[in-house]
């Protein structure tokens, strides 16, 4: 009898340990998040011709699994199981439209018009400036700022910087076009899950806008890449860190 009880106690202990392992490991949590998925990126691009292969190569070097999909073939359902969706500046916004508004997978937008369609800024409240090299860090404490402060050289040489005009109040503005003043031209901004967008609707997952015009990728400085990497990581962590 004592031997039987000892065996039963050992079995209970093993089951308990296995349960703890599953709940704290890479398996999905109650909201669908898993550490494994955080390293999976779905990149939406146009059919051909852009700087997207450069971005894909960079993400793979960081250890991400990258699935690229043409904008016309994208559906929100296809992104299930991914840690983050990256919307290339190359996409045709009319083919993305408002599909991503309801995405429970975090999104990083490089396309300002797509960010506007999703309600991260007002309708047509976006633009692009040329012959710029720097951005001004506004919120140095935000994880996307990657520890950087003040004026940061984004490019090695002059290039284009995209922006959104006056994101909603609950957005965190990380960086702006240096000469714009009063946070008018936000080059990098983010919404935490549940924050209210321009339509006063709570975003279903973390959403970020990051200026990355097609063709400018090769001009990024080390600090520019730090900001980009931090934006992808912050979104993919889905509020877990």
C-alpha cells in the first residue's frame, strides 16, 4: 500500500510539473500570445519591385521567421499565429483598406496611408518630407526609443521621412520630424492594446507607425536600425513586456 501511495504521489507531482511547464513556456496564453509566435513576422508587400527584400533579410538575421505576402492576397485570417504584421510602404493601400483595423495580431505600418485607413491618424492626415537625416526623440522612455534621446541621425545621407499628423491623444509619440515642432509630424508613434484611436475605438492589439519609405532602407544608420528593431520587438511582444 505504501508503495502504491508513493507511486501515486510521484505521478501527481509529474503532472503538476508538466502543467507548470506548459503554462510558463512557449505555448499560447489565454489571449493567444506565445513566445514562439513573437518571432514570426508576416510582411505585406506589393507584387514586385521595392526595398522589401532588404527588410526581410534584416529581420531574418535577427532570428525572425518571415512570411511575405502580396497585398492583394492578404487576409487577416492568414496572419493567425504570427507575432506581428509588417505593412511595407510599397503596398497598394486600396488592397489593404481597413482590413487591419480589427486585427488581433499587432501591426507595424510603414505605409502612412494604411495607418490613416486604420484610424491611427485622421483621414489624409499624413505626408512625407524630403532631404532629411534626423528625427527628434520625444518619448525617450518608451521601449521603441531604444534608449536614444534628443536628435538622432536616422540616415547616413539625406532621405525621405514619412509622418502622421497629430495621432490620437492616447498614442505615444516616440519621434517626430525634427523641424516640425509641437509633435505635428510624428515619424514614429505607437498605440498600446486598448488605447483609443482617432475613431475613439480601442485598438485590438499593439499598433505602430514607423517611417520606412521604400528605397530608404539602405540609408539607415545603426541608430535608425535600433529604432526599427525596437518597434518590431515591442509590437511582437504583445504587451507581455
